[in-house]
């Protein structure tokens, strides 16, 4: 897979580092979810769900190669498992579904566009695939149509903001340190400075 998609050892190392970092962030998200759920009921999860797509967006934004969004999400799931997630290995199922939702948007651009609108759409793509999975896996069919529509709309906004925009912000912050100078994001940032 790494050869087919042009991944390098450096790409894999960055995915591993992102995996541990986002695994810790995702575990912290469980506490945020608990508070949100207590305050808003079933819609509480949808408000914060975008947190769990951020690894995909950040990884893809930095490395810009096929399969990176999915790989980043799976590495974040591995980070969660290593750090002791209460969800156990089932996080890999959710990670695959979320990663594929992001990956599909990048694939639609031929893995060539990583603008803010594309990153936002990728976060929304993960919102859609995760919502479909939740519908069948967690009995969402018992909710009234109006509730389902509201939950999906809120999740789309969460995916756009908490993964699309937050993922871009994290990537830009890392690039600003100079640590990503050998990656596409870092090179693009350097070109902008030269041309400014």
C-alpha cells in the first residue's frame, strides 16, 4: 500500500506521531461528549462529533497523498487503544468509516486540492459516513425524522468546524514552526513567503 500510494518512511513516522497525539485528543473528547450529552441529550454527540475526524484532515492537509486521511484516522484509533479507550478495538471500525468519508472528498479532487473549502467538505464527508454507520449500529431509526435531520445538520457543522477548520489550524500552526518544511504544506507555506 505504501508503494502504491507513494508513501515514504517519513510520511509513516508523521502518521504515527499524529496517531498518538490525536489518540490522546480523542480520549479527551469523551469527557467533552459526556458534558455535551448531559446538556443537550442525543444531539450532544453530534455537537462534538467533529473532534473525531481531525486526524484525517490534519494528516491529509500536511502530507497530501492518497490514503493519508484514512491512515491518519486509523493511527489515531491505534493511539486511543494504546492509551486505554473504553471503546476498545471497535474504535477501528469508526475510524475506518470516518477516514473513508474524508478520503472520498480528497479523492474527488484527485488528491490535488487542500483549500479550506475542501477541508471543510472532507470534515462533512466524515459526518455523513459516521451518521450512516450510527443510524444502523446504534438504533437511530427510532428517532423521528425531524430529530434525525437536526442531528445530521448539527454533525455536518461539527465536522466542518471541529475537523475541517480545526485540522487546518493545527496544520498551519505546525507548519509555522518550520517542522513541516519537507512536506507539501511546509513547502507551500515557504513558497508564499518567497513570493510575498
